[in-house]
C-alpha cells in the first residue's frame, strides 16, 4: 500500500489493510499454519508473484506476519 495511514485511527488502519486486494486470501492461508512463498502461490494460484510479495511486505510492515520478504 503506497498511501500513508493515520496511526491514530485504528478503524482506518484495519480498513486499509484488509481492503487491499488478495490480503484476506493470504491471511486465510497463513491462518492455517506457516507457509513458504511457493506454498502460498500454490494455495492462491490466481495471484502473481509480485502481488503476493507486495501483500506479504504490507502484512509484515503491520506485524501481521512474522516472516518478511527482503526488499
């Protein structure tokens, strides 16, 4: 997500995180247990590698994922 987020508005933060395309699908797969990047790609075949990497970076930035992809 390239837009800046107001850290004083938790509802807006949640909306911004969850409204990004593919985020809910990625979180759903990760909720089932740890997954490697290739496992995520297999579980969500319609998402491109670049988009998946971007969503994982976003989730990592918000500390919703423990493992991060290097930039």
